[in-house]
C-alpha cells in the first residue's frame, strides 16, 4: 500500500500533465510542440542509439568529475575557513566577490585561456558548483553545537580526529544541502558550456537540433535533461539518507519526545 502511494505521488502529476498535453495537441498539428507519441518515438530513436555513447556519456563524465572536484575542494576549504576566524575575516570579501560573478560570464575568458576542450567545461562547472558547498560547509562548521565542541575539547579530541568525529558529522547536514544545490547548478552549467563551444555532449546536440530546426529531436534532448535531473535527485536522496541516518533518527527521537 505504501509503495503504491509513493508511485502515485511520483507519477500522478506527470501523468496528468501528459494527458493535458495530449488533449491540447490532439486537435491539430503545432510545428513547435510535438505530440507526446511523436516525442516518445523520437526520444527512443535519438538517445537509444550511438548518441548515448557519443553525447550522453561524455556529458555525464564531465559532470561527475566536476562534482567530485567541487565536493573535495568545497569541503576541505570550507572546514579550514570555518575553523579559523582570522581566515574567514581575510577571505570573506574575496569569496563574496568571486561568488557574485556568474560562471557563464567566464566562458569567453576560459575559452581564450584554456581553449575548447573538456578542461574548460569542467572548470566552468566547478566554478559554479563550488560555492554552495563551500559556503554551506563554512556555515555548518561555524554552527557546531557548543556543548559537543566543549565535550570534545575536554576529552582531548584534537587534530584530524576532531575533524573526523566532530566537525564533519556536525556540519554534514548543511554540507549535503550544498551538494544538492550544486547538482542542479552543475547540470545547468554543463549544458551551457556545451552549447557555447563543443563538438559533443547533450547541450551540443540540443543546440545542433535547434539550428537544423529538428524540433522533436530538440525537445527530446530537453526531456533527457529532465530525466537525468530526476535520476540525480533520487540517487542523492538515497545517499543522503545513508550519510545522515543519525541526523534523521535524532530528529525523529526529538519529535517523539
């Protein structure tokens, strides 16, 4: 019963929207909005083919590498800045300045400095994904419970052990929130970077379909991005429940109390 309820919550609204879309396009032909059956057949034809290997996999590789780099840099720098008041005071103006500059604005500059290659695309994505993780990590470290901090000090928990057993677990809820934000940012920047300068990838395919006025194929690329976004969200929620199992258990115990 619970499984059926979850399936209804997941697929109920999409099913209603598709039904409305089908009804709206059933009476006539709109060149710019394909019918659902046409889009479905086009999607299967385009993406269940060689393009999966030549466009989808390269895009997912760039996104994965960029997210790993962003998470490592964001957590390491965020912990260091969060633990040091002087470092926060020194770097905060610079961090706010860099964060305010949209990553997409830097694409022409990076094209000149790095060239048209995967390194440029990964750099663009990292520059966008880094800040949510970094700033959330800093805030998570700063907001550690004082009782836990004092207890760790009394028991002589210092150095890496303090970071491993106190700082990272205490800041992990905000760190995971930053990572979740970065997933959406990373997907957007991936597409934008591939639209600007690329010879493969999902973004390149979408803009190529648009230039060729291949409307159903263009829409199929947009649908693919939506599906990838949903799959990323589902995977992240599963990882988050595992990483923050103690946190959710503590919240449930507090609510029951």
